[in-house]
C-alpha cells in the first residue's frame, strides 16, 4: 500500500511535470498564432489606411495645383482674368478754326479679359471706348475692339506690365462748317500699345493704373492717335 501510494505520488508528479513542459512549449506557439492574426490585419489595415491616404494626398494636390493655375477661356493660357478700367482720354485730332470748344472726353474706359501663357507672357482682348469730346461745335468719339500681347513682371504684390497689339476701331466726327473739320464716320485697323503697374490684394483681385495709346482712322484725317489713362479693378479666376 505504501509502495502504491509512493508510486502513485511519483506518477502524479511526473504528470504535473509533463503538463508544465507541454504548457511551456505550447505558449510560444499559442502566442505566435495569436500575434500573427492580430499583426496581419494590423499590417494590412496600416497598408489599407496608407493607400487611401496617398490617394487622398494625390487628389488634394491636383486641385491645389489647378487652383493656383486657375483657368482661362483663351486656348493655351491659364490664370485667366477680367477687368474694368475708367479714366480720361486725349484725342490727337485737330480742334478746327473759330472760337469753338476743344475738350477731351470726361469719361473713357474699357472692359477686357485675358490669360497667361506663362508667368511673364499673356494675351488680352478688350473693348475700348475713348468717350465723346466736344470739338469744332460738334462731337468726336472713337471706340473699338483690341487684341494685345501682354508682358508682365511681378515684384511681390506689385507688378509692372506692357502691351502691344491691334485695335479695330470706329470713329465719328460732327462739327459746324465754320470749324473746317471734316465730318463723318471712319473705321479700320490701327496699332496699340501701353504700360502700367498693378497691385494685388490677394491671388484673385487687384488694382491697375494704366496708360495706353490707340490709332484710329478718322474720315478726312487718316490715322490719328487717342490716348487713355485709367485706373481699374482686375479679378483673376
């Protein structure tokens, strides 16, 4: 009986030892099995998370770049803009004989739109109206459509620009016979050029101060220039 009890105790101790060894050996395997599934999805989740993040970064960068470049209706250009200028004009036509008025227009102006091929060179189209001037007992007026190449140099918020192009203009002169001025309507192409400075409040809006000169055809006088000095507002897309 004593021998059996001793053997039984020895057997129990052996079983406990074997169970402990088995448990010790199974723990790493169990830990590996537990870690692998948890680590796998974590890695996969990180990868999945990283992919949308990169995609989101790509899509957000593109609109930002497009937003910086803006858009333009003129083919081949970007950073389009529209503007309106108002000011005074100075006609280069004669005043005629006699004691008649020889004034310039009180109000002249233009509306225009353009776009940039790059940071320094662009294209602009507009309508110019030199206003009505009282001369020779009648009125003189000129207006037309203009197309110009624009050169622009930025200096921080400020910029300087120059332009040159062509204007298709229409003119009309009325006067008393005693003034000796030829009267009637005229039309045709003439050269144009100008220069100015601008100040940008932000990326989309700014002010410009501009001087320009256009050649118009006047009936009986041929080509005569008309100058215009204006200040205006520019909005960029």
